[in-house]
């Protein structure tokens, strides 16, 4: 499966393009947010999930806040084929979004 990288300019960030593919005999539409994380309009209300699953990224991050380790999560959700790389990507994406959201607060007057 080929993943296309979306480039953005500094002035205006472009929205990821909707991808369509057949998965399990069904058409699967999603906006790629990373290699493992997608926003699929027909899955979990379009909230970010791990690709090809109904596992919401926010739920996995919430487990980590209660003390679960990446290895525990991957083990307990092995039926969904969740990987260490996918969970680590969720942490990187969350960090990037947090930093972006707080950038205006860091500007000195």
C-alpha cells in the first residue's frame, strides 16, 4: 500500500486528502493523520482512530494516563493488531498538536 505525503506551506496548512481503498471487501475512506492514525468519516464519528480499527486514539492515550505501559496496551489489544509504533505515533501526534495549540501563549509581548 502506497502512502502519499501531503506537503504544506508555512502560510496555509492544507487538509489531508481523503483516501479510498478496499479493506476486508469494503470501501474504506479516511484522512491520513500519520502512518497509523486516520480520521475515517464512517468510523467513530470521524474521531482519530488507528487505521483499520475502531480503536480511538484518545482511549489509548487515556489508558496511558492511568499508568498502562505501551507494552501492556499492545498486548491487551493484540486482536486489533495494534503495534508499539502506532502507540508511539499517537504520543508524537498528541505532543505536536499540544505544542501547536499553545504556541500563541508562548509569544512574548
